[in-house]
């Protein structure tokens, strides 16, 4: 009897894993053809060959799906930042902060649609704090601002400055500067750095 239950659970787990992979493959295929915001959950379910109920049991919204698609990239992204900070510990904190912002903006350029999908799934007033990037990036930026305050020049209210820096780097804000203002990623980096890391 126990062997039957164990076998049944293994089959369910295999089915769930297969469904997850079908969903991710279908979503990725659709996202490559259209912007994330133009693709509906029903389209994803249809493309994956599953019922909408099965899709919603695994992902309650597109943001969760986008997060699952980008999870491996996020791990590599934070490993890159950690490696840079460890290898360049002796550089000034302001220089390290600029490089971390650069790594972040390069990541944003490469994974814009999926990051936007994660952000757009949350209520607008919570989109920053519910982003999977927020807590880790907030801690990294805050630590660097506090180090600047200690070693280079006074930084008033590092927490507020960090919040505003992350707000400036949201996908909507970044895309506005890229597409409406016409700034290059390099120019955006320079402006962000000047705005948040200068002594005024």
C-alpha cells in the first residue's frame, strides 16, 4: 500500500515538473514573439497545451512566471556583483557603487521584458518593494552609500537615497529615459551616478 502511494506521488511530481517545463517553454516562445504585457495567461495555457486552472495553480500571475523564467539569471547576476565587490575591495566605495549600477543596468538591458513582467504584476505602489531584486540590491547599495559616507563625503539619509536610486532604475523609468529621452545606457549610468553619488 505504501509502495503504491509512493509511486503515485512520484508520478504526480513528474507530471508537475513536465507541466512546469511546458509552461515555461510556451511562455518563453510567446514572449519572444510579443512583449510580455501583450501575452495573456490564457494564451500561455493554450500554447502549453494545459488548462488555465493548471497554469494558475502553479503561477497566480505573469509576474511569478517571469520570475521563474529569470531565476537562474538572477542568481548569476548576484554572483557577478559579489565577485566584483570581493575582487575590488580596495577601490573607493563610490567607484564600486558606479560599477554595481553598471552591472545592474546591463542586466536590465539583457532581461528587460522579464524584469518588467515581474514589476508589472505588483500593484504600482508596491512594485519596487515586491521586486525580487529589491531587497538584495537595496542592501548592496545601502552598504556602499554608508561606506561613502564614512570614507569619502557626507551622505544624508542613505536609506532614502537607496530607495530613490532603485526607483530611478525601475523598468518603466529606465525605458522612459531610453525611448523617450533618447539616452544611451552609458548616458543613463552617468546621470544616475551624478545624481545619487555627487557631493552637490
